[in-house]
C-alpha cells in the first residue's frame, strides 16, 4: 500500500475501537477542560477525577468530561434495497453514485448461470500480499481480460477467448448501461466464512472514477460501503455507511467517486451461507 492517503485511512480504520480514547482529541462542542484533579482516597491511594460530579459552593454542579473519550454515537448501516440510482455522497471528489437493478436477471436464469460458472471457470485460491504479510485470500477468484493486467506484483496475461456465458453477460450489461468493459474479476464465496475485506478498486490501471458493474449469483450476501473520513482526526466509526443485500441475479453499478471516497467489503457471516458468485466487469488501461 504505497499511497499515503490509503495508509492514513488504514490506520484510522483499525487503530481505534468503539468509543475508544483518541490521544489528544478534544470532544466536539466542549471547551478545553481544566487539568485533571488528583484526589486522596481513604485507603491512601491517589486517583484522578473523570466524569464525576463535584458539588461546589452555591449549589452549582460541575461535570468533568474526559477529553480523550469520543461520545458521538457510531454510525449505522443504511439499507439500500430498491431499484434505482443513489447519490451516496457529493464530496470531496464529486458525486459517488450507486445504481441497483435487483431483477437484471430472473431468479431461474441466474441460478442456471451460477451452476454453469461454478464448474466451467478455472477458479483458484490466490496468495495476496499486504503490508509485508502474505495470506491466502478467503475466497476463490478468476480473471478474464482483453489486455495484460498487472496487479499486486502479479501479471495476468490477456485472455485468448472468454467463456461464452461471460461474453454474453458482458454484452447484456453493455446493452443495459451503454458501457463497455474489457476485463472481469470473478469471486466465488464458498460459504459464510469467505469474504473480501475493506478496500477500494482504485488501482492505477482502472483510471479515475471507474465504473464497475457487479453481477451476483446464488446466495445473498451483504455488500457494505463506508465513507472515507474527511479529516485526519476522524475515524470510520463515525462516517456514513450503506448496505446492499446482493441477491441472485442483481446488477450493481458503482460510479463516479465511489472508489475515491468510499471503501467496500463483503464481510464474513456468522450463519451458514451457501455459495455465491460475483462477477465484476471493469475497464482497464494498459500502462
Ligand atoms: O463480491 C462482491 O460483491 C464484491 C467484490 C469486490 O469487492 C471486488 O471484487 O472488488
């Protein structure tokens, strides 16, 4: 992860837990507090006042607020369910747009495609590398592309011929959206333990503000989005969040600043889940 913005966001996302203290942070809307008071306890130990009420002359009551505790409620996921176009943010990089077509394919047709893609595509579990760690990806993947593609130090050679089912789906998405795609990254989630972690599809080869068309087959899985914090002191705990339950046969488009201003993931589930296939059609540019 070479980009300083991504490094900053990763630190913000992972370092602080729910309501956790952020060293040096001032709670919003509160004046700078007085220095902490030390108190002699009956047992001879010394402790500090924090969040206690102290009676003062004249019956007035003062409350000490620990400046290191963030008291804002964490944001919750807002569900997007219906067919439509949603502008999920307007800044800092312009409109971030989601389009959802839950009935792009009928249930029956989507299940037929799911069955054929399960066995016909050369799925494999890849080794990925992040911050000097190598790990087995918790899902199977497959890639098709009209041109060579370099990603995470791995070069994918151009695909000589696409599987006819993929070729047909690519054409149908183009017919629906007017957009052309020259590559496809597929994900196969074997069960509820398979997942993809928070990330943005913002590799150099995708260009700026890429449109990504994502088709789902088989089991429904939650697809979650969280907005990148706009200030260095803020954390993902308090930014906008959306959830779309991606069902068999649905088409999702991510457009505009979605990759620049948001991250997305498919989290692990703690209930049994059957298999799911996701195909993400993209346009890549040669280096
Ligand atoms: O499975 C999904 O719906 C999302 C996949 C994804 O995030 C990706 O391929 O970048």
